[in-house]
């Protein structure tokens, strides 16, 4: 992996980078890239960490693995690059934002404005082979991202953890719920959008942030086309 974990995260995750499992993971991903396309590109594997330094994390939203289509995944869960069609799960997130807060549905799926406000958009698995969802599951990424969750949970500064769906909810034991807030709910999957609709997660997140003494997140995503 040519992408480098930013310094603020290396300070708390340095031991993970030196662990045998991470070296094996690095070799596996390199072999996969030699065989064909892997997403996101190597320089964007740690994009979520670059956008949201460790000490600025206010909210952690946990996804599963990157989008596996060409040009989609760029290192932030649920997000796609400008100009890429908005995926179904993100469209359901936008529909809930519109119904809940009245925000217009934007013309793009680029969630960097959230990340820059302190929303760590973390996938449990950080790479995927093109066209094969979950193809890098069980290769070591989960150990690394579990360590990320523990690191944020171990801070004195509180945060809000967002766990959508049964996969994400399994991470609850990693979180100190006495110190941090946890927002649980259905996944915004296109398979059951009615379950996610009306759950008001963004209001709940901002209420939890206010209780922690943080500024709320401005969930609006600006249109990129004038």
C-alpha cells in the first residue's frame, strides 16, 4: 500500500502497523492489485483518516466494505467521488436527511464536507477487488479497524458512534458506552429502505453531540453543478 496512515493516527495505531497480521494484509493487497483492479486506489486507502485527524473525530459512522464499481470507492464509507452516480444506500441516506431536516437532495455523493467537520467515515474493510463485494473480508482489515474503534473509544474526549445494521452493531462491545454515545438503527440498504426511513439518525447524532459539548454537524452537502 502506497497510502500512508497520517501522523495523528500513527501515534495511536503504530503498533498495529508493525503487527504480523498487518504485514500479511499489506502483502495480500499488493498481490490482489497485481492481479487486477482493487478499490480504492492505493493512495486513497487511508483517505478517511487524512480527512479526519484522530483528535478531531466527533462522530464515527461505520460501513462494511468499499464500493466495488469503477471510480466509486475513494476511502470514505458511503461516499463516492464527484461525478459518480449516487449509490442506492447513499440515496436512502439523502432521502432521510431531506425528510428529517429538510435538506435538499444534492447532485453528488461526495461526503467530504462531513469528514472535514469531524465525521470519520470508516469502513470495517478498507479494500475490495473490482466487482467482488466482501472479497477482502477476513484478511486482516477488521483487526485494524477494530483497533481504530477502540482507539476512539479509549479517548477521554467523547464521540458519537453510528452503527447501522447488524454487521455494525456487532462492534458495540468495542465501545465504552459510559463515555460515548451510540446511535443504532437499520442499515440504509436498498433492500429494505422502509426500515431506515423515519429513524431520525441525524437529529439524534446532533442531540448527542450537544450533550457532549460539541458543535452539531451541518449535514448539508452542497451541489457541485451550478
